[in-house]
C-alpha cells in the first residue's frame, strides 16, 4: 500500500473508532472563517474552540513536569493508532485539528523539542507525505509539548502562504550548490525561503541560517517556526525567525486580551482563535501588531540576512 493510501486508511480507521477525533473533525467543517488583508498579504482567521487545548497550554517548566507527556507512546489514548515513520517516529491523527487532515508526528523517545539534528527528518517527512505541508514549532514558538520532539502536518491547499510565496520574493540572500535562500516582502512577518533539490545541501544551508540566528540567554535553540513541502520536484522551506513567544495581548486584561499564541500555522497565514470574542474583534491591524511583536523587526531581519551572507 502506498503512503497516501496508508495515511487515508489511518484517518478513516481513527475517525470511525475514536469519538473525540470524529467529533472534532466533524465540528471543523462548521468553524467560522474570515479573511483579512495585512499590508498586501492574505490572512485567514479561524474560530476553532477545540484548539483551546493548545493555545492555552501551560508550557512553563513546572507545569510540564507535573503532567504526563501526551505524546509518549505509553500515554496515548487506548484507541489511538499510529503509522511508523523511519525508525524513531510515528504518524498520528491529531484529535484537535486545524486542517481538514491534521497529523502529529512525534518521536518514539521522550526528548526535548529541538530541530538542529532533525531537519533532515523534516525533509524526509515532507517527501513521505507529499500531499501535506510539514511544520515545526520551536519549544517557545507555539509548541504545546516542548518536552517531546515532534512535527505536525496538514493537507496542502490550506495555508495562504503556499500560493503567495513565489510572488512575495524580494531578493536572493545566498546560494549553496542546489540550494537557494531568499527572503519575502511580507513584513511584519519577515520570512526566509529555502528552495532546494538535494537533501545534504538543504541541511548545510539550514545550519548556516540556524547558526546566524540569535540565541537568547537561557534558550536551547534560536526561536523559529518552520514550514516545508515538496513542490515542483524540490523542497520549499519557509523559516520564520521569532523574537518573542506570545504577544502582550495574550496576557492583557479586559478588552485588550486576545488569546493567540502564534505558531507555524498562524505564520503560514491562518490565525487560530479558540475564543469567539477574539474571532469577532480581530482585525488586520491586530494581526500586524501581533506579528510585529513576535517576529523580527525590519532592522533585525536585515542584520540576520547580513550574518547569513558572512557565514557562507
């Protein structure tokens, strides 16, 4: 059975046997969506109550130590089944979906969320599941399980960035063998895009970008979100350098409060609001302000591009 059929069968089996997942996927077809233009870039806003589990997740060290890891094989619901991927991951149906088809791909071992030595695995997953966009949330960039390394994947055709990135290219930064690194004209998001056909070239150039990014004191890796997919015979990797985990509106009081914790999906153009009040009031100005707060400033983004050039 080919990969596509294996994943389709996993979905059909899980949605027929797992009531929680079935109910949440059924509810997904009824979620409210609105569209906004943010400085010429297309964004959607999705009201998705089930995502409160992720958006409001407590990711401080004490909270994590006090709860069982929900991605460890021993702690998965009895009804949950997975597909093996490589030797040390499994592909699971995400029971709290954003996408019509939403996967979580955790490692079998319980190790911290880090990308440095797993970027090749991310590329391999995008090759294995070619109908999907694969994403990685840094431990302080939207990951609700920063203590257990994992990727996620959602069906292609959902994120506005998939259609927009080519027309947003502002310039080339560097090339290495088959790999080209560009940047987009999409402030205040400030996106890097890696296009590459060779796996080793991709890893080398990604590591150059990784090493050029600022690593804050006390952080285990530079703050970032990643999206990757296979398109036209090559990998497309969108890198979103981050400066902050959550915007100030997340903890604001009263009317100023907006419960949004941006991660890869939001960076890809779909903002997730688990509370209806936030969905109703969120404007393009709010999205621009949130992105401006959690992403690199124009000046920081320019300096990062210069450091990348110097390192290669």
